C-alpha cells in the first residue's frame, strides 16, 4: 500500500502531460499493447483474459466494466509520457521547488514556555528545490511514507514556521500527523 506522499507525487506526475493520453477504450488498449508487447501481459496488468484484451483492441467490445475501465485508465496514465514527468521532476529538484498543500495536524518541539500540542492547520507552502530533490531521491530509494513526511515537515519548519530564519528559532522539530489531504505541485 502506498502512503499519502507517494499518492500525491503520483497525482502531481499525472498533471504534467503535454499531450492527453488516449481516451477511447480501443486507443488505450492499443497504447498498452505497445507498452507491454502482448495481449497476455496487458491482460495480467488489468485483470482480464487475453481474449478480452483482443476484443477491446478490435473494437468488438466498446466498453469495459467500470472496475476494468478504471484499471485500464490507471495503467495508461502511469505509463504516459514518462520523459515529460522526469524532466518536470528534474526541473523542480534543480530550480523550481515544490508546492505542498495540506490539511494535517502539526506538532512541534520548541523552547520552554511554548506549547507543543499539535493542531490542525491548512497550509500551502512552496518548498525550495533542495527539498524537492530530497523528496524525489527518497522516493526512488524506496523510502517509507513516514520518511518522506519527515522531509516535508523539515521544509515546513524552515520555510513556514521559522520563515527562513526570521522567527521561531527555538523550534527544533516539526511533525506531520493525521493528514486529511496532501497535494503536491511542481
């Protein structure tokens, strides 16, 4: 099972298409056949028989069941324009940075006399390129969702809570818990 951060990266990746993926069932199956090389491989990916894949390809079946159609759509989007995605991630990691929008419970550790009780906040924060690079590196290294949350929390600490070093210098640790939603844009 993937976590909130991995899902958010996948959604952000899907938004960077320069050309829309095929929309018709026949077009989607044709694309998947090119990617996988055989009807049997496509069938295994989407959970149907190779005969069904061939019927979709020929146009003998114009519509798939709703659950199969969703799997086909996900499989196409996951493989559509990988070079565009890579280029966009590289740009974010080099210069552009990454924007994180979330509603979550933030807890923190700080100097004596201040509270460390977590509370829900809705934040939209643009993190510098270094955090995008660390997040993508962690993702490709197989980091857990908790580790990727830590990278984002560290970025929030620096950019939002400490305002780049202008305030809250006694803040030593920020945690993200109970995520309602989390979206990334780069």
